[in-house]
C-alpha cells in the first residue's frame, strides 16, 4: 500500500539566515543612521563612499566611456549614406557626424551668412561646398513649381516677372559676405562651386587667401572682371567657367580678355572647362602659351564661341583630352583647312550630345586631332555613315566607343573599323542601325582579336542571343494562336 509522503513545514527565513534576531529598537536605530547619512553634505562623503558604477553615472549610454577620437575612428567606417541616421542617436553623435562630413550642398543662404552662421559652426572640416542652389533668390511665398536644369532643382515663383531663363540671384554684397564667412570658417576647402559676384571680388579674394588648399573651382555667371582675383589661387588645378546656362540665367559672358587674365594668373591649370563663353583664337592661344600643364579642355555649349578657337589648339603643348559637350556647330571656318594646324598631343576626343550635321566642320576637327588614340561618340545627332566615315582620317585609333548613334549601320561601321590597324577596344551600345545578322566574316574576324569588346547595339538582338536554344519566346505565339481559333 502506497503511503503519501509526509510534508514538513519549513521554518521562516529569518530563523534560517539570522540566528540572532535583532530587536525592533536596533532596527529604528539603523534607520536613523541612514537618514543622517542622506542629509550629510555630499562633498564630504564623496571621498569615503565608494564610487558609483560607470553604468549608473553615465546612464544607459555605454559609448559615453569612449573618447571622441575613438568614436570618430569607429564612425568613419560607416558609409556616407548612413551617417544621417547615426546623427539621430544623440547630440554628441550628431556633433561627431558633423565633423565627419566632407561634402555639402547649400540650399538656404541664411544657413551660411545668417546671425548664427550654422554652416561654419557645425561643419568645420568641409572640403567640398556647392553654393549655387542657395545663390538664387527664393520666391516670396512657397511655390510648388520646381524648375530642374542639370543638377539643380529650384523653386520658381509662377507670378514673378522674371522668365524661366532669367532667374534672379542674390546681390553681390550678400554673395561676398557668404564667401568671406565660408573662407574663415572652412579653411580646408578643396572644391568650391559658387556664383561670381559682379560688383566686387573681395569674397573670391578672401577665399583665395584663406583656402590655400583649394584645387577645384566652379564659377557661375562668370565675367571678365570676376577673373581678376584668380591669380591669388596658388594651387588651383581644375577650373570650370560657366558664363550662361540655358533655362536658368544668362550672364555678362567671358571673352578673350578674361581668358588672358586667367592664363597669366593660373599657370598650374590641369583641366579647364568653358561653358557659354565667347572665346576665340586669342583667348585659347593665350591659355596654351601660359598654361603648359593643361591636359584637358572641355567646351560646353559653343553657341557663343567665335571663329578660330580650333586652330589655337596647336599652342596647347600638353593637351591630351578634348571634350565637346552640347555643341551645335563645333567650329565655323572662314579660312582654308590648311591653316588649322595639328595638335599631336591630343589622345582622347569625346563628343557628347553634339549636333554633327556640318561635314566641313567635323573634318576640321579630325584634322586637328589627327593623332588621337581614343574616340567616343555619345548621343550625337546627325552622325550617319557619311559623317562617321570622316573619322578614318585618324589612323592611330585604338579605342572606339559609340553610344546612342542610331543612324550608323553595320556597313558604315565596318568601312571605318577595317581602316584602323591598331584598334584594340570597341564599345557599341544602343545603336539600332547596327545588327548582328549583318556582320561580315571580315568584321567578325576583327572582333576576335580585340582586347576589349562590348557589343550591345540593339536590345532586341541581345535578347534573342540570350534566349537562343532555350525555346523561350516562341510559346507565346502558339498560345495566342490558339485563342484566335
């Protein structure tokens, strides 16, 4: 017969752990001592009392024990796109993230030149600053109309008297004051993009004297007078001059006088870009004579370029890259082709979104760039087989790139490629006139000996090549045929 186990009653816990139970008077006496200890001066008891644990003194933030230098070293490994979220952790992390930021685009001018001067207070380690979006005068009231031109998106007042292509800028005094604040607050700038003041140039002069490490400068609404303090930039190597920008503004312009001032002031230029300037033979030749280190020249929007600038390229003794972007005429020749000369140092010729409808001007371009080794056409209008055949003048081409040139056919491509004996690399992208089934054995043999070959002339041809042998793309026809009856 199973017997239930007898349960023993446990004694109370004070009898187990405290053999000598204290009396009630002793308890009251200890409570009084605790009250006296609480009312005591904390400064006198700090030495005798044990130091609190680090977690209690700093709360729940375990990173408070880390120094700013160590935490900056840890945060520097985070990607730039995630730094904005890290700044939401605490005010300290926001301050450290601001020290890590190197590039900034200003949208509100008061953030720079206001009473608080928050930009230079928060971001003292900036190396790249773009002030152009904030240099436009904001609308009087909030406007839902946004005008986008290139990299800039600006709010436009629909009831303003200014047209879409003449957006107003801030006055020259405000721009100069902003440049002065930026130069004193961020002396380690390496790249600056700003609007050139028209009336006075002390803002640019201050930036040149304070920011001695500045290497890249972009000036919008530039004029001849704005280039006078350019000689103060001792280490300037990359310069972009934008005299006017279609859809946003039209400035006073840069002529040969301004380019001559530039040539005598910036003798260390390596890259120069001219947008909407009125240059001619005198200005380009002055740059070629006085800037012997110039390796890249870019012409953007040649609508105001005068005759003869192409012939002045022969004075650029170290020019290696010539880039034409959004050009409509390239050059207007008023003299014989034999007087153009040749620039034997040019190795790369890039044409982007240009109108190539004048055979004589395109031939003049290839005559000057006869010794190029790389030619690139990107979305050029009017480039057909006849115009493309002119490029056979250049006998030393090793790299050819065609993108968005739909008027060139396979036959026109073959006639040029077979004339180049040194071709090593070929890139064909989005050229609908070039088809796979029209490739001849001679052209196919040329493709087999190329070192770099990228062939995507037509999206349909690429799709059919990828689906060949899989049976896909044919079942849909049988499916719809069944429904047709």
